[in-house]
C-alpha cells in the first residue's frame, strides 16, 4: 500500500500543498481529481521522488521510499515525450532493459503491450511521426512495460479518442486486477466515476475527500428521490418533510427528511395512479466534486 | 480529509516470477551508452558530415603531400665529391660548387635552399645536407632514408610544416570536441525537455545515466579520432611521406591518448552545463564558457606554434594539453617524461571534473523551468 502523509509543498511564498495525505491500495484503481492547479501533478511528482516535499512522508508497505523502491513504480509524467527520433518498439524495449529485462524478454513484453494498446502497426515508426493520441499510448506503454507494482499516471486519458480510452482503461483494469496499485489523475469526472474503485479529491492543495467510491457517494447523497408516475405529482408539494427539486406533470425529483417519508410517498403515489419508477438518486461524482471543492 | 479504513489488501509486494533484478551498474551504463551511440549512428546528418570530414582530411593530406613533392626547382648546391650521390630529378636545380665553403656561402646568402656536401664520416650516405634554418622537406623526401642535416642557423622544424601540423591537431581537436560536446549537451536537454528523464530516473541512478552518456559519446569521438589517425597514416604512406610519418607517428598516438581523457573531461562538463537548463534554446547560455575552452587551444596553437613558452604552458593546462603536448613532441621540444606528467595532470583534472559534473548533473536534472544557478546546482 502506498501511503502519503502530511505532505506540504511551497514554491517560494506560494503554498501548493497543505497536509496532503491518502492511500493508494493494491488491486484498486484510484482516481485523483481536482481542478487545474489544485496540486495533482505536484503530489504525483513528490511520490515519484522527482520533486522533494517540504514536509511529510511517502511510504510503500510502511517503508520510506528509496531509489530502488521507485524501480517498482511506473510513471507517466504530465508533459509527454519520449525520445522523438527513436522507434516506438526500441524505446519501450530500452526502458524495459533499464529495469533489468533481457533483450528478448524486453522485446516480448514491449511488443505484447504495444499491440494490446493498439500500436502493433507502428512498432517501427519514430515516435515523432505518431499522432498525439498514439504518442500517448506509447507513453502509457513506457509506464507499464516493466510490470510495476505501483502505477502513477498523470492524466493518462487526456487527448485520447473513445476507442483509445477503452483500450487504456482495459489495460489499467487488468493491471489492477493483477494486484497493481494504480493512481491516475483526470479531469474527466464521468470516466473516473466509471473506472475507479477509490477516489481522492483535491482542491487548493488540500484533500477534500478520499476513500471508496460507494462510501463517498453514500456520504454525500442527500436523500433525493425520483418519481415517474402517470398522474399529476403536484400533490407532493403539500406533503410534510418533502422538498421539491424538479417537477413536471407526473415527473418529480424531491428531497425527503427521512427514509420513512420516502416510503410513505411511494405508497401514496401507488394509491394515486401507476408508478413508472421510484428510485433514490445517488450523488454523481460531479455533484460530490462541486460540493467538496466549494 | 477522510481515509477509508475498511479491510482491504494492504501489501503491494506481490509474488512475481517475471520481475528481473535491477541491471548492474555497468550493464545500466552500457545500455545508456549503446543508445547514445545508436541514435547518433542513425542520424543521417551525422553520418554525412563525418564522411565529409574524413574525405576532406584524406584530400588535404594527399594534396599537401603531393604539392610538397612537386615543388619544382628546389635550388641546391652540390659539391663535386657528392654529385654522384644526388638523385637526378627534375625537381632539383643543381649548382655544382667546388667545396663545402662555397656551398655554405650559397646557402647563407639564399641562392640555394640547401647544399649537399661530401662527408665520408656520415654513414651510410657519405654526404650531409647543409641548410640555413631548416632542410627543405621536398629535398629530404628524395632520399629513401633521412640523411644527416647540418643547419647553419638552426631552427628546429620547417615553418610551413610546423604550421600545417599545428592546424591539423588544432582543427581535429576543435571539430571532434565541439561536435560531441554539443551532442552530449543536446542529448541531456532532450531528455529533460521531453521529461524522459523522469522515467529514466525511476529506473536507474542519475550517475549511471551520466556515465552512459559520457562513455557513449567518448566512444564515438574516439572512433572518429582513430579513423582520422588511420587516414593520416595511410595517406602519408600512399604518397610516400614515410619520413614525415616517422616524425608524426608518436605525436599522433599521444594526441589520441590525450584526446581520450580531454574529451571525457569536457563531456562531463558539457553534460553538467546542459543539465542546468530545460530547453534546447538555452543550451548556449551555460555551455558558452566550455565552447571557449574548446576553441582556445585551436587559436593558441595557430598563433603561437613558434612560441615555446606558450606551447609549454598549453601542454600542461588540461584543456589545451591534447593539442599542446603532441605539438611539442612533434617539434622535439618535450622531454620524454613531460607527456606523462601532463597526462597525469589531465587525468586528475578529469576525475575532478567528473565528480563536480556529476554533482551538478544530479542536482539540476529534475529541476525544470528556469535555468538552475551554478551555486544551487553545486549545493544541491
């Protein structure tokens, strides 16, 4: 388990991280979300040892990270770029060999990974000739080729088309299923919501929420329900303990004070006509995000 | 901040059979060096410019040699008792004189460039070449073996030849050092600019990366020097300048040895200087002093190749020793132990430069953005 604790970082007088701490668990995808300048990249660079924190610790399985431990990391920096004039396959093979793979093992691993990421046709092309999306796939291969225990990916999905998003997401889920701890940042909240097991939300250099996705949703759900019925739902307005959020004909979205009120409304609605659906509304990540960063 | 504490797997250490051990330091260094060499050898611009350099070197050598041989009408005086020993040749304007005194008189007043006088004591030739300040190379080359030479007003070496050799050493050092010095600088900044370095550093140590880059570029630079040396040897042999080859052979070998350490010294400094900036456009701001260090020996040897004091100083200052010491060896001004002392100074400086360079490199490598100040780079 990767643990970040009490990380502080300032650039001159500008404080960018304050008491940042969260866990990244093996076997799970952790989404790291926050606005521009919230501190995501700074945090990731500190984890990788590329940047030094002013205070705080980063530990892996309880031990402080040293140079050799970081060999177990796969990293995708925010600013992309491999060697522009090096062939895609050679480049990934080179990185694998720097991690100790033999030439043949490195070639096998790199070829399989690049094919899996949809770059099988471009193995012999120079990186600079690839489209940005394909360069990004090569970059992801660079982070993954040595089969790291911990993956730190800065915006791995930005600039990818939907097909590429699916193939990259698939690869990350496979790695997580195999026991890798995966931390990735993203602006695409719907994507994070779909993929991630755990969430970390950062704003203005402080962690606003962190933990299991479902737990967070439960924590942030207001008791909100959606009713679709055949009759006019106007009667809801007169019900005690109910606050209407949205209303149109037989459709209504409303907040209730207690679970009992919701059950009573359902029984009344059935008594008044046919009910198409009656369901609690979970807070979406976008809603949680707006709420916690406020 | 809330941290979920529900029970979950907590150990990140997985039983893996696929994970290899880290490569040894040497294996890591060689991987980096191999990539440096490979990427350079695949650059068409590099291959073409190198080929042009080799062709120019060979052409210059052959042209220079032939021009020396074809100098028509080298005026010489020959005494009667040596006349039969002088090769009959269109290139010699022979004036027969009665005796040695007459011959020396003609040499002294410049009527002839040299005189060949009978001298039974000069084995195995039976004659001696008398000249003013230096024996014309074109004359000496007429003989299969170098005859003994007596100078009336001795100056050690032929001026023109001295100048050519000085330019040769100077220009080869300048081109090879600046070519591969800028190559290593660009390569360092390329890795910073593309952030590849952030990935590399999670796999290998900064000093492994630095060592690999220095070794890779040194291998390339030495290969170029050795090919140029081979061209010099082959070229001189082809045009029959075996006598010149005899004088130049040892200095060329010393040049190669001095260049090896001199280049490692420069490469470490170039890598360190380049690590202080983050963009290719800024390389010049930190490598400029090094560029001056490379150009200095070239200009000094051209302007001061007849100044023993300047040459002696040059031959001991580490940055100019690769040019200065071979030059003095060629001129015959250096004692046998002098290149060894100078080499020891060079190697000691080289070790120091590697230590300082590695420190600057390690401290600057991951600092993106504005140029890193030298003081900060040294403190870390």
